[in-house]
C-alpha cells in the first residue's frame, strides 16, 4: 500500500493520498485549505489517478479543497449525511474566532458534482482498496474514520485514518457546533478501544501513532470510564 501524507494550510491538516501502489488509482482523504497543490504533486510523483475524495468530517480545515480536487479528477466525494450540509455552509461548523479570521475573504463553497453518503459499517471498494467506514460522532455529528488492512509489515495489522477523533496524546475538541463530549467518549469506547494495539493511527493533525501507544499513554483513553458509566450520548437532534 502506498500512503503519502502532507500537512496543508494554516491549520496544518493532514491530507492523505492512498493507493494500492504506484501507477494505480487512489483516494484522497481530507483535502483541506491549500491541499490541491500537494495532491497534484503526489499524483504526478507516483503516476496516480484519483477515483474518490473521502472526508472524515465536514469541518472547513478538512474539506476546503474537496470540490476543486474532486472536480479536477472527476472523482466522487464521500461524506456522512450528518455533515453534508457543511459542504456548502462550512462556517456553520466552526468557532467564532475562525469565522472572524475568515471574514473579508471572497469564499464560495459548493458540493462536488458527485457526492455519495457514508454509513456506519460501510465497506468501500474503491481504487483497489478495501476501506471500512465507522461512524464516530462527537467531534461533529457526521464524523467517521476509515480502516484499511495493511499487509506491508508484520508490525501493523491495519491503518486507521482517524480524522479528528483521535490524535497522538489527545482527542478532538467537542466545543464546536455539532460537537458533544459524551458522544465522543462513546465513540472512543466503542470504536477505538476494541482495536488491536498494532493498528497504526493516521490522524487529522499531528504525527502518526498506534492504538497500543494511545491505549497506554493517552490520558483521554486511560481515564475513559466503562461504557456502562458513560453519560447518555446526544441524539440526532442535539
């Protein structure tokens, strides 16, 4: 498996280009602000052909370039339906400080021509890859992670593209519109803790890590209550 990654834009959001190998089709995960040029560079270097753009969630720092990238390569864009509205109105999902930072700019956002909705438990067969979709709300209502088998090393059983669910030493914030902390804890308890220690975590920001390392050292996981002790998660209308 070929995985090329680079941090893009003022938020240093990790954009991933993933393919079965050089000269193949690929998927682009989370093309944030200023990511289009980096995607183009990776595609030229490895002679790739984008077949899909996958979004872990709809926040502006992860989806800024989804329409330009999908449109440039005639690729389908995938997002969970609970975050789909952010494709055309990304300011609805950000903080007042970020909104103020962007004021005065001439920004327009539109859905890509081909948008496909993700659901929990989906298995995506695209670009020669097999990706498992897990719905992990908490950071946003429509947050998802993508899991893929990784057979290039006996030290890694899978890769987990975790978006803003899980970082090295931390987790995603829950104080933005659509965020909910009890829901985030449930997503971590049900979707992260059951994974094998050897799973490599490729997060939306910062360095890669592993489930084993985070299970042992991440304070948000080591202090995670038992599932039966967690507060009730927010419903869809929260």
